[in-house]
DNA sequence: AAACAGATGCAACTTTGTTGCAAAATAAAT
DNA sequence: ATTTATTTTGCAACAAAGTTGCATCTGTTT
C-alpha cells in the first residue's frame, strides 16, 4: 500500500510529503469519490485547507484524479484508473450518484455512449452523470 | 413579449414584480444558459444579489427554469421548454458547452440515451453534458 | 552536510451562497 | 379608490468555499 502510493508520486515526479501520501491513501482506501470537505474531515484537519486544495489541484493536473460534475454542483474527485497522464485524461466512464446514501462512484465498466449532435457541433468530451439508487441502497 | 412573461408568472401563481419580469426577459432574449453572475451583470446590478438568488430558486421550483451541471462545477440555468411544472421536471435533453465561446445551450432535439447500468443499480435521472465547439465556433 | 527547489501554513482577501427582519410592493377585499 | 393582507425586496450580518502572497519548513540532490 505505502509502496503503491510512493510509486504513484514518483512516477509523476512529485515529492513524497505527508499530505500527498495521506490524501492518496484516502482515495485508495475506499471505492467512491471524495469531496474536498470529506478529505478535510477524514484527515482530522491535520493539514491546512489550502494544502488540501493545492494537493488536489496537483493530482488533477497530473492525471492522478479526475473531477466529477454533479447535479447539485458540488465538486467531487476520484482516482483515475485508466492511464491518464499530465494533460490527457481518458476517463470516459459513467458516474453514478446515489440519492439515498449520497455516495458517488465511477462505473468504470460503463463507457459513455456516442451522442449524435446536430450539424456543425464538434464534441471533445462527454460527461454522463446518472442519479438513482446504488446497489446497496436499492436492496431495501 | 411582456404578455408572454406575465402569462408565465400568472400560470405559476407568482406575483408580477420587477425582478421576475426582468430576469425572465433575459432568458427569453437569448438562446443559451445563464449563470447567476451573468444575470447580475445584465440587469446592471439593478436588483440585490439576494433577490436574484431567490428569484432563480422560485423559478427552479416552479419548473420555469432548470439547472445545468458543468465540468467546471459552475451553476447554469436555462428555460424549460417542455411542460415542466411544480415538482416535476422533464428536461431529458443533452446540454452542450462550447469550449471556445463559453456558451452553453440546451440541445432540445437531442434526447439523453439509455444507459445500461450494472446489476442492482436503479437510475432516476441522467445528465449528459457535451463539451466541444458550437456551430458558430467550429466554422473558423 | 550544505544547497536548492518545492511544499506548507498562515493571514488576508474574494466570491458565492444563506438567513432574519423591517420596509416596500403587490394582490385581494371592501 | 382605499384599505387590508400577503409577498417580495433590500439590507446587514453571516457562513462556506476558494484564492493569493509570502515567509518558513521539508524533501531532494550533490
Ligand atoms: Mn470517474
Ligand atoms: Mn436544458
Ligand atoms: Zn446508495
Ligand atoms: Zn462557441
């Protein structure tokens, strides 16, 4: 685990620091997406708010995490599983937001569909966010 | 024009006030989506910021406008063209954000596709946001 | 161990959004 | 047309979210 984290940081030419290790750990420890606030809480406010912002920005620009748009316009982040790198993200999967438990997850196995646009429009990226009940919540 | 606006407000049992008329006018005057900030600017800061927030909230709850999630998590609003009403929105169309001119539009003729979810997931709503170049911007 | 580059924390600030309340405007009743 | 009742508005104060500059500290390289 600690090794995997150090690998990720080294591969992206980032120095290994407390906040980066801890925040990466949070992402690797659970399957879903995290909001800035979640991270502050789960680190026990050990790091300055500004440091968390900057760490997320660096991870984002390096292609370690990607951001997820949601219907209520809160900012969520999740680990990139494909081979994303500095500048080029390929996270063309669908995101799912559970209305009951609030969790947001990447559905890596569900790729975004082709959208037929009207004449003249050129698409560069497509974001699909599905709301509903997740596996756990639709059982009961 | 003024009549159409009054009709909309009456139909939704809203009193006819300066801010509501002016803000509806803005939406009717142009084809795209508007952010809160756009509205403040285009009204020439004639109305209090709080009034604009409350007006948008009322319009949203009445089904006069709908909100659009974007990749950069800014909040946009656009007129509902279908028959949306208090509580029930049916804005199942794709949204397009132009990376060049920044405009966001409703592609009313492009309906959101069916998404096959993994076993156990139940969907209640699907948001599709396409980025790229709009008709005007892809010409040059 | 020393030197350098980069990351952190702090303070100060901006932007965005919310709430309570008195004053003003609108709608309804007389 | 006036009065009354109901909404809406603007203001002030606040809270939350995000940004920037700068001095200090930490990690990396030699
Ligand atoms: Mn994802
Ligand atoms: Mn729309
Ligand atoms: Zn759930
Ligand atoms: Zn354009």
